[in-house]
C-alpha cells in the first residue's frame, strides 16, 4: 500500500508519501521558523494562518514529487494530536476533504508515536518491544513500546521539555533562531568548555524516570545575568563578538548537563524496561533534539554499557516531518486499523476527532514504588 501522511501539529506543514515496503516516494516540509524567530514562540493563531496558506501546495507537491495521482493512494494518515488544536485542525480538515473526495480510508496518528515508529522505517530489523526516548520542543518521554499501539510511559517531564530549554538558552545567548534554537546552540557549544560552569543536574534525588528542565533554564538565565552578557544584542555574528567565548562556555555547559540528565534517566529506564520486557535490544531516540550529535554520542555510550543498540533516524526524520506520519499510518493500516472515507460532502461544521492532549500509553504504575 501507498499512504499520504499529513502533519500540522506545531509549526511545520509537512506531507509525504511512503510505501509499505519502506520506500519514501516524496517528502515536503514547509517551516514557519522565520515567523517564529521574529515573534519568539508559536502563536497559535499565526501558526494556523501559516498552515492554511501552504497546506494545499504542500500536499500537491508531495503528489507531484512522487509522480502519483490521488487515486494511486491506498489511504491518508494525519496527525490528530497532541499539538495545538488550531493547527491540528488545518491538517485534519485537509486530510478529510482529500480522503472524502477520493474515497480513501483515513488513519488518525499520534504525533509522538510517529516520532518513535519512524525508527522502524529507517531500521527494518527493529522489532517490538523496544525502548524509546522521545525528545522535542514539547515532549520528553521515555516509552516502552511493547507492540504496535501498546505503549507504557516510563517517564515524562514535570515541567519543560529539553527542546524548549535549548530554544530558550539559544535565544538568551542571542543566537540565530531561524532553524530553531537547537542547531545554533549545538554549533556554538563546540567552541566552549563544557566544564566551565557547574550547573547542577536536575532531579538527582528522584529515583524515577521523569525529567525536569525548568530549573536548569533558571540556572542558565542566572549564569547569563551574572556574566553581564547582553541579551538584547541579538544574533551574534559568526566572527566578531567580544564575549563569544563566554557565550560558548554557557552553551557547552548547558548542553553537557541537559544531556547528562537524559543519560541518567535512560540508564534507569533501561533497567525498568528490561524488568518488564527482558527481550528488548534497542533504544530508539527520536524527536528534534535527537538530531543533536552530542546527544547521539552520549547515548551511544549508555546503550553500549548496557549491551543494547542505539537506533536513531537521520535528522530530517527526527524533526517534524510527513514521512513519520505516513509510515505510522502504514503500520496501523496493515493491521486493519483505519476509518472509512469521510462523506464526500462533509459540512464545514462537522465535529471530528482532534486530540490536542493525548498521552501515549499508560503511565507505568510500578514506577512510583520503584522510585522510593
Ligand atoms: P513536539 O514533537 O513535542 O510536539 P515539535 O514537534 O515542535 O514538538 P520537533 O520538530 O520534533 O518538535 O523538534 C523541535 C525541537 O528540536 C526544537 O526545540 C529544536 O530546538 C530542537 N532541535 C532541533 N535540532 C536540534 C539540535 N541539533 N540540538 C538540540 N535541539 C535541537
Ligand atoms: Fe515533533
């Protein structure tokens, strides 16, 4: 089968066409990072506007690049949550109109499940069960994927996600936010001394698999203020800036501790996961922050110590994309999990399934007692 995937949960408008044998026939992403870097965050109404402006074109381009007609498709998959409801609505409405018109079944996809499952597209040998660390702008999850659609949440963030901490730190350091703060911060961190500032690792005293990044953000903010770094003077140029070294030290020290927190949580999650499913052999890392080279390097060490294998999709499949949605659609479609085509003449005000808040699987019940 051949599935069209549509993704609009946050600030990227994406569409892709993928075959059940794993061939990617096309992938199109239109980002709003210009808008974001100007306004300093995702303003839902503006993001919705931007999605509306490009969605038809993005889907059309995906078909053209794949050299396919609408009727060559087997189904349409679309992210129905979690995410900003105004944004999700744009994608779902497009998917429903499209599927209605061409009489295609439709599959509602969980955005974080898609981040995890794309690993099975990239890495054909990856079987359930496996452990997944999903790290992005809005989520920080440790998930035991027992089977398709059967997930146990071992850990989540109690405040911010690591991507949010990267973005804030990058902004405060005056970095170029046009590609999102993460890549710029990673780059600057290479010039800094990761041990120059002693940030403390979050949640040391909590023996669970949860995350916290709000406190680290505050520590960074204080370090910036105490060093009199001018946060008004934005976008440091690549060559000159007298306090560039001071900024790089902060970037490197932040990155080291932010990732150390991931390492510690993964160590424990591996222990927990092996207790539940002794047959796991892989740790998947995905989500935008998993495209960070330092993150990959450090987690590679963790899995090696535990005789596991690290599976990490290429950066363009770690950040938001349509391929992961199409692929997750395929995974469900081949097990018969899909909805019939919507009516061809669906009314504008039809109520459909949108899940802005949608946990991925049950919380691990024994986690609390283990943590004591
Ligand atoms: P979510 O998946 O939680 O809904 P999202 O969809 O906005 O959030 P993604 O596109 O998956 O997030 O990831 C974007 C995040 O990844 C941003 O916070 C960005 O800064 C971060 N990121 C991207 N590349 C890197 C990198 N090289 N290093 C660190 N962080 C990065
Ligand atoms: Fe995402």
